[in-house]
């Protein structure tokens, strides 16, 4: 079984630019989550999709962040315009069932905004 | 507000020793407590998890101890090995919720040979 795939693995952009992160979950996993870890801090929840629907986006920092999951397969997370404080590692995770763990995380995208 | 507090931030243990990482939570509605292990350049991977109806769960060299009244849980790594060197995260969630995890800040463990 292929794991959760994220790309790019690294991205360095200038403040004010736009970046789009992509996540391909495990096939058949309806639940898809985005998390972010800012340097040295805890991994924080951003949002949760069930298929193509946003179930919980309470962790999204502000309206510069836009997540989509068209067709209920892969998901994208766009940051526009990027700010310095957006730097961190963005993780995607998927699961078959929600609320019972069983998450599989991707390797993350390390975003650096300079 | 940090809902799950993890300590220590870093830990150095000799090979063969016991590594202990502690977490405390605030929300009594949490009912699932997993530990994740993360190696550099990789995503967190589920190591072991516990639900509050048991006080201890053991899988190989890894044991979770859970104290519901104190709202604390800990990870014990027995006979620690250099290959255990990684970052460990505790987390908590509510099954009735979306399944989102609330993570602790992480502990970087180094096991010296």
C-alpha cells in the first residue's frame, strides 16, 4: 500500500509570493487532515476533509490559507500571500475512520518564507 | 492555550537505559491518547496508543502508563537503543470529534551507544 505523499518536500519562497502544497492520501481514505509544525513547537491541526467536504477548518490561521480537495482525492493547501510566520513543516495525514486514530502521515513539506 | 503539555523537551539516555516522557492534558473529554515517533525527514508514525479505560498498555519495549485522575500519561521505553533516537509526540483526541489530534510539543530523544 502506497503511503501518504506530499510535495514538494521543500519550498523556499519570498514574502508575498504564493505557494501551493499538495497531498495525495492513501487510496480509499476518506478522511484527510492538514497539520503544521512551527519550529520547536507542537504540531497543530489546520483542517479536516471527509471526501471533498471540509468538516472542520477551525485551525486555519487566517484567510490567506485555502485548502481544497476536489473530487475527494488529493488535496491542495495554498498560501497567498505568504508571510514570514507561515514558515514551518506542513503535514498531511489520512485515515479510513475518524476518531479512532489510525492516521498515516506524509513526510511533510518544509516551507520557508524569506 | 496548550491543551497537552509534554516534558522534557529533550532527553539523553544511555543504551540499555529507560527513557521516560511525560504528558499532561486538560480536557477530560479526551478519550484517545496516542504516541507518535518521528525520524528526521519523515512524518510522525503511530507508535502506541491507549484509551482511558486502562491504566497501562505495553507493546514490546514501549509502555504507556495512564493516570486518569491526574490527567497524565507517560511513555516508557525500556532497554533504549540508538535506533530509538527520534522525536516523540504525545497527543490526545475525542472520538466523538472530527478525530483531530491535539499534540504535545515533542521530545527529542538521543540514545547514546
